[in-house]
């Protein structure tokens, strides 16, 4: 795990109001990417809360095969082993995505497509960044994709417009007030849905 996205995680309990397990998925994988700054900042904020534990799944550090197959061989299984159990364990997801040509990275789509039950009946929030758009067009492309795998996307997002100029070299924000507020709103929604859906999945296993 990259230093600036490393976050300590507490072992969650399992009652209705117990902390949720949040998987923060970093979707940008290219050399020289800006994504770890954004994901690191967000994960550190999330980890301050007592109602969640945080696991950062960096798709650059856990690369998945690009050829989807229904019969994964040993290599595919080894790669999936670094990601799938962590998605399985999550009660909620925060997807950190840049915007590339008005959409989201191919590596992120690949990670979504390799999985199915791991997303089902779980909430997804978005942290986006990019140029003037703040990655919002990438988010709107992700919503129908997550609907297809039976996930629930929350309304509010955290978005960074012209993100390169917003962060200090140490990864902190020059002006954190707005993003702090947006993060609180989005995480409150994720926690509400995560608890409700965790209870519902326990009472009535989804899709059966
Ligand atoms: C191939 C490519 C396409 C891009 N297209 C857009 C775009 O459509 N809209 C936008 O606001 N920014 C766009 N950008 C800017 C990126 O969102 C911005 O550089 C971001 O920091 C990239 O994230 P990363 O460094 O983590 O990969 C693009 C960047 C690249 C490399």
C-alpha cells in the first residue's frame, strides 16, 4: 500500500449501529498519477470517524488481468485474491476516480466487471477529480454501471475541480473547508445506507 494512502483499520463489529467497513477504491493506475493525493486525503478523513474502518484498494498495486474470463486460471486467481476478499468484506465503497475524456479509467471498469456479488446491495459514493469538470462526468458514467451490478449510488459526491492546484505537496488541502463538508455529507449517506443494507442482507440474503 502506498504511504500516502495507508490508513490504519480497526476491526469492525457487526451490530446494527456498529462501524461499517469502507473500501476506498483508487481507480487511476497510470505512472505519475495524481490519484494517491486525492485518495490519501479522503481516506485519512474517513479514518477519523468512529463509525467506519477504512481499507484502501489501490488498483495500481493490485492489478487485475484485462481479459475477463468465467474460468480464471492460477494467474487470474492470484491477482483476484488481492482484491476480491476486500470487496467482499466491505459494507460500502468510496470510488476515487479521475476523469479521462469525459469518463472514468479503464482499470476501474475492469475491476468492476471482474466482480458481481461483491457489489450487490451495497452503497457506493464517489470522490472525483480532474480539470474544470472535477470528474463529475466520470461519476455520472459510473452510476448506471453500478446500478447494473445491483449497487446503490449515493447522491452527494466529493469533487475536486482543477485538482492539481488544490493540494499541498504533503497531500493536505490548501483550503479544506468545502471538501471537509462535502466528505461529511457523503460519508453520512454511505453509513446510513451501509447499515440499512447490511441489516437487510443479513435478514434477507439478496437475490434469493
Ligand atoms: C487521457 C486523459 C484525458 C483527460 N480528460 C479529461 C477530461 O475529459 N476532463 C477533465 O476535466 N480532465 C481530463 N483530464 C485531466 C485529468 O482528469 C487529470 O489530469 C487527473 O489528475 C488525472 O488523474 P490521475 O493523474 O490520477 O490519472 C484528462 C487526463 C488524461 C491523462
